């Protein structure tokens, strides 16, 4: 707990007692304190805080309820699960998804805060994906948590991204190459990697993948962090 120095000083003034009187009382109660220690509790800037035991004794000294001389604790804000938009647009692991430039929202899904992690909820979106080219990490029909870039700068490091080639959208592992080219890599070895160039495909990174949401019959949503470590 924390001593409210201003309220305590006011009550002391009302009672007509001094810091020296408080010192004598505390010493009688077996407390090893000095007048400098007590002055430190009432400093205007960076005051020191007495121990809980001493605060209880100060309340006894002033004959007041403990709540009269301590700081009120701020009430914790109730935990809220972020509401993350599920896009109407679908992306492909191996099959082709079609870009919706308006990114229309189908509905919102509550995500546990611990799953959202460091993802900025302002830019977070969920998109459902189809195909088997990213198995076994991602399965057909998985919902993917994406932090959309929205024109923001980002570090071009190998990771899993939502990428647009023309009007087709994929979830792929991306390697950035010279001359503004990218290598699109599937996790499933049955699908060979291929290179896209802005001169040919007009590629754009729409967002970074930070996790997946699988829906299992009888279990509801299942969360995991595929993508978050740049797999």
C-alpha cells in the first residue's frame, strides 16, 4: 500500500501533532526510524514510502481508519477480447483467392488477448484460406491472423505473408530478392517455389501472418502461432 502524504499531513495538522511526535510514537512501538526518514515520507518530490507495518502504526497514531491515509488503488479495467474483422475475401494456399480492394468485412471474431500478442489490433484482420500448398503448418480452410500493412513500412525479412499478384491473393513464405523480385515458397514440397517480379506480376505484400485459427468440430476455435516466427 502507499501512504497518501498530503492527507496524512493534513490530519496531523488538524490533530496538532508534528513529525517529531510521530517519531517518538514509532520508536515506542519498536520501529528503528529517524526524523530524516519521516521527512522523506512527506517530501514534495519523490517521497519515500513507509512499510505497510509503519503505515498501520501511523493510522493508530492518528486514531483514523487506515483508508484515510493511503492512496486508493485504481480499479483494473475489465478484460476485453479484441473484436477482429473477418474479411469476406478469401486467400489461397495453393488455390487462387481473388483480391477485394475494399477489404469488406463479413463479421468480427473475438480473439484472446494472449493470441493477439504484439499484433496491433488496429491493423489485425482474419482471412480464410484454401488449398494444401502450406501443409502441414496450414490446412485447407484455416483462418489466418494477419497484421495488414496498410501502406506502412516494414522490414523485408523472410516470413509468411499475405501477398497479392495482380488480383490473386496467396498466403506464402516470401523471400525478398534483388531488383524488386520476390520468391514465393510453399511449405508443402509438392509445390515448387516461383519468382514474381513487379515488372511481370505487380506483386504487393498486403500483410504479415501471425497465427492461424482452426475450427474443430466439438472444440470450437483452436489457436496457434504459425507464421509469427518467420517459418
